[in-house]
C-alpha cells in the first residue's frame, strides 16, 4: 500500500520536476558550455574550450561594477531591515480589519510589475517630474535625483520592503505569547524581553528575508537601468549589454554563472545558518 | 511604543504607495507635461491607448502568455502539490526546494539560458522557436509553477486527510475521492495559486526582456522601452490599468485565502501562515 502510494506520488511529481530540470537546469548547463568559448565582440562560438571569458571578468570595468552592485545591494538590505522591522512588529500586533488592510498595502505592490513601479519613481524623481516641478512651482532651483545611485537605492528599497516585512512578520507570528509572559514573569523588563527573546526569535525570518533581498537586488535590472542608467551601471546591466550590444556571449555566460554562484552561496549560507541557529536554540 | 511603531508603519506604507500614485496622477494629467499644481483632469490618454499598437499588442501578448503559463503551471503543479502533501515521499523538503528554486535565480540569467537553449535547439534540429511565444512560455512556466505548488500544498496541508479515508471506506474509488473530496477541499489554494501565477507572469520583466521580440513583446517590456524614450502619459494610462488589476488580485486573494488562513491557524501546533498564498515564505 505504502509502496504503491509512493510510486503514484513519484509519478505525480515527475512532470513538474522535469519542467524545472529541462527548462532551468539544462539552460544553465548550456551557459557553462558557452562560457568556455573564446570571448570577444561578436564571438563566433567556436574554438576552446578555455577559461578566458572568466579571466576577462577580472579586468575593467567588471570589478568596479561588481563592487558598486554589491554596495547597492548591501545598503538596500540594511535599509529594508531598518524600515521593515518596526512595520513587521506593528503588523504582527494588529488584528482584524487593520491587519487585512495592512496586508493589502504590503502585498499589492508585489503584484505590480517592477517596471511600472520604477516608472513611478522616474515620474517622481525626474527634473520634469513631481520633485522638479514642485521645486519650480515654489520658485526654487529645479533639481532631480533621476540617474543617480540614490534613485536606484530608493527604488530598490521600496521594491524589496514588502518581502522583508512579510518574512519578519512570519517569524514574529510564530513566537509563542507564553514565552514572552514567562520572560516577564522571571523579572525581565519589556526592553530586555524584546532584545533577549523577540529579536533572536526573528533571526530565521531575517536571514530568509535578507538573503532574498540581497540576491534580488544583485539580480535587479529594470530599476538600475531606468533610474540609474550610465550613472549607476550594475553587473546585470553589463550582462545585458554583452548580449545585446557587443554580442560577446561567452563573457555574458561567464558573468551570469559568477552571479548565479554568488547568489547560490548566499542563499545556501543563510539557510544553513538559520538551520544551525534553530537547532541550537531548541536543542534538537 | 505602539504609537512609534504605528508612525514607522505609516511612513513605510506611504513609501509603498508613492510610486503607483505618481503613475495614476500622471495618467489623468491634461497635457503631456507634468504640472504642479495640476490644471485639471483628463481621460484622453486612456482613449489614446488605441493609437499605441505596441502597448496594445503588448497587453494582449502578456494576457495570452499569462493564461498559457498559468494553465501549464496548474497541470504540472497540482499533481506535484498532491504528491508532496499526500505521497509520504522521502526527501519531501528537497523536492519542494527544487520546485521553488527558479524563484531565487536571477531572471535575466534564466532568460539568457533559455535564449541560448532555443538557439542550440534551432541549430541541432532546425526547429525555430525565435519569434514565437514558446521560449517565453517555457521561462514563465518556471516562475509560475512555484506559486501553484506552494499555494495548493498549503491548502492541502490545512485540510484533514481523514476526510479522504472516510470517502474511501464509504466505497469511493481513488479517482472519485480525488475529484469529489481532495480537489474541492483545496479549491481555495488552487484559485489563489492560479491568480498569483497569472499576475506574476503578467508583470514579469527580467525573464521576458531577452526573449521578447517583435510580436512577442510583452507589456512590461513595451512599457520599459517607451518610458526611457518619451514623455507620454499613455504609458501611465496602461500602467494604471495594471495597477488596478494588481489591487483587485490582492483583494481577491485575501478574500479567498482568508477562510483558509483561519482554518490553518486554528489547528494547534500547525504551521501558521500570515500572508495570502504563503507570500510570507519568501524562499
């Protein structure tokens, strides 16, 4: 009985697993092959295999672009955490209609296209946009933030904030109220209860949220391309131009794989850390 | 303390509202230039949509692509969710992680991979997929399956399998049980999953950018190409329509998964979910 049940389950799982294997794993495998061809503009995809495309990533402009991308992503993660934590606390203490409305406010942006939201920020930050026109209407010198790193940072923070709020709120919702009552009963002040009980227990949510935000902002294209442009070139923008402008597919494939590896290490590391942490605190 | 938290939340919610509001306000501006303070309101840019073949064709492409990707995701995702929740499979967590993994891959990289595969396929077999919806469907299927699996599995986990055992002991066959008991009880999860999948496909940009060309340009790609070049409230008008659709989808998801959530959290010791369709489980 159990055995045939497992066999049926395996058959049911097969189509979805095949889709992921054929449509995700195989293309990534192909990128490996493409990366081994000799790089260069309009690369003919012949010769090799060699590692020149990976070596080429060590020369300009890639290291400085990678550093800027990393800096923007880390700053985004920090800002999203600082903004998201109080919101998650407020959300987890809300009930009924207030909670439902807040959930709508948090979830709706996730369902809108990132391009539309980036467009909104362009309209706000441009010299001819809401900020610029308001300054002009007040007879102040016209200014705008469009095509700066600050604009990219602002829009990235807004676009990843909902993920961090939801991740932290999920952790906060799992905290047993009896635990807080116990800490209070043992004489801990409310500040101490918060720092010693609540904050450590949100660590799994923070790790899941932070790794997702970090990887997501490293991989973002629409926001840096529309709001930063030439002033804030990121690693993914370089990959896009390698494919569409210089037709240097081997370098594009190599850069993609480096990004992919980095993202996997980050996500894997966060998952491992979170697991070890929860194993320690519950002694299982 | 509570007031301080409330203030912080209000600031965050205002930030989240800012960008969509800017788009909506610009879409009803009387002229092409943005005016502060606005001199009036006009719906002419909505009427002008008909004269923008690129945006209109993008809208239809995205609707079609979303429908196909969602249908395919339901066909593959519902059986997978059944297997993961009812199959007593070893390594269940690992299978789930594999199915959800495309969500954490950089979209543009995945698009590049699919584009490369399509080129290799064309070289090896002569089957040309460039210019068709096929590469886009393939890529979008990867990010719609996770939403269906997650939502349907959550729904199945919160229903009682004993109900199915009772149906079997009353003489129902496995298929009758599946069709009359199991799937109806997961109805909320199926609808919520389908809706999330459609919305995610409809709004996706990173995956589509490298794969869309000519007639297969999707709406987000068409918007991206237009906003960078022209000051044109018509783009704001079509964007406002998608914003409205997103809000409607969010409200519907909340309506549908509200009862589901209540049931899920009432079972003590169960895995509590706070967001609709398990959105809180970002990974």
